[in-house]
C-alpha cells in the first residue's frame, strides 16, 4: 500500500488520457483548448504498465479523466484493460457527456463501473452559456441511457457560481428527489488562469453545507476508496448530495488519490508546482523499477494544497488534470 509521510494511504488513481477538451466552460477553458503541450499522450501499452504497477501497490480504483477522455478513440480499450487488471475493483470516468449517447454502450460493455458527468446548469440556456455548447438535452439523455444500462454509480458534478447558476441551488436539490444519482456541488477553485473570475463567483462550500443540513440532509460514512466529497442523504430523496469543499478545514487530511497526467507525469496534488516524470519508466516492462520510483516520489507529497493561502501551484486550468 502506498503511504506518504503523513500516514495517508493511496488506493485511488486519477489517470488523464488526454488534456484536450471540446467544451469552453467559463471557469476552466473560456478561450477553448490551447495546444500548449506536446500531444504525445500515453500509449495504451504505457497505460497498461502504469495501471498494473499501481494495482500492485494497492490501488483499487481508477478514474479516467482528461481534458475530455471520450476524445481518445482507444477509450473502450483503456477501460477494458483497467477493469481486467488484477486488484482493480472499480473503473470510473469523468466526462462532459458530449459523446454519451453514442458511446455509453461501448463503455459499459468494456466494464465501466461508474461515471461522473458535469452538468453546471439544469437550464438549457444557462448550460449553453457556461459550456459553450447547446448539448443539455443530449447529455441528459445520455445519463438516462447509463442508468438504463445498469451503471452502478452515476454522479453529476456542478460548480455553483455567484453570477451564473447560484439561483439553481434549490432546483438541483429538488431534481434528485426522484433520481438515483449523487449530485455533487464542487466549490469553485482558483487556478492560474481564473483569478478574477474566482473572486467574482466563488461560493463557500461550507455555506451550502449549512443550507442542506437545515433542510434535513444527513451525512453518510465515507467509503475507503471514495473521493473527497462529503455525502448526504435525505429520507424524502432517492438521490444523494455530495459536497467537495477544497477550502474547508482539514480537506487534505483524508487525501487518498494520486494523479498521472496524459504525458506520464505524476502529480502528488492537483495544485502541485509541477509533475514528476514517470515516462522513462513506462518505456520498458520493468514494474519493480516503476514501483520504486513511485514510492520515492511520494516522499515529496505535502501535507496540504495551500489553496487557503491563495497559492495555485502550476495548475493553470482544471482541464490539465481532469480536476
């Protein structure tokens, strides 16, 4: 089991397979994808070596991210190899939903267990304004298809922003009354490219927590391989609510995830100053050397992300590592 100097154990790997995204979300890529890195993304054979080694080190959950992971034509193949790796119990994906209706069947057939879809507004016009795409109805249809296909876990991510979708908060709560999904409110995070936007639109996650508790929502126990969300249930709702609050006290104390970029760099935190290169070790089939390098690099993991001090590290925008 991978463990850092602060006793935190890491069972969860977020693996980016591309940094390309076709959406222009106002809080992430308002000017669209800028090709400012080599598009020499990890090959399938490199991904297999990486996943196999992480599994041997105790990783049980893989989440495939981007950019937008569905832009990789090999996505079903990558899902399948992750699912068939001994030790990996769950394979998930985070997607903007753009290709859900045409690809969800192939993902399920490949063994996908869970899916997070970003829906930053339940109003089609506001959805278009935030994302730059008039795809709301299609994304919602894709979610219904995933549920009909028996997807075990479907979650919807929403970033609430003061000048855009904050008035929809109660509407979101009402939406999950009859939906077997978990709706997760993600606190807007400051990155290198969105400082002014953050100042104008940040909403405290703690304030949202107070509101849902006042309405009778109750905290549930966090699973060992779960992400950082605090989850809540309500006796009158089928769905759940999750809150991801990176500015809350002790947010980093429960960290259980590591990140690898599409270029093969290990990021010990979403807001690290830079990634630590694993690519050389992925060129050859030497799992012991790769495992030793991962263990060694983990020794540099900090106790906190320092967001509360206004630092954003090397993260220019969230599409770099899939959040």
